[in-house]
C-alpha cells in the first residue's frame, strides 16, 4: 500500500492555507465596513407623517353622494357573500 504521509501533509497544508486566506479576507472586510461606517454620513430619520383623518378631504372632485353610494353597494355586496 502506498505511503499516505505525504498526501496527508499536502492536504493539511492546503487546508491551513485556505483557512488563513479566508480569515484574512474576512478581517479585511470587517475593517473596511467599519471604516465605511465612520466615513459615510448617517441617514437622517424620516419625518413622521401625520395620520390622515377619517374624513379625508376630497381633492379629485368626487361628490360625497357618489362615495356614499359606492360604500353602500360594497356593504351590500359583502353582506350577500357572508
């Protein structure tokens, strides 16, 4: 049977080399992200929008009677389905 010593040594060398490369890459990546966090400006919080009231102002010219008729029709339709 062939001697496995050199093959195991080569496998261990490749494994350690890969682990070192990954460790260095991740370390550099963490350093760069922290550097970017210090350099980049922080986002300003979005202004809080006030809730619209239940009696919203009608800006598109629909008459209140039409809105009431549509609401009644939807109510009747949902009542028939249930």
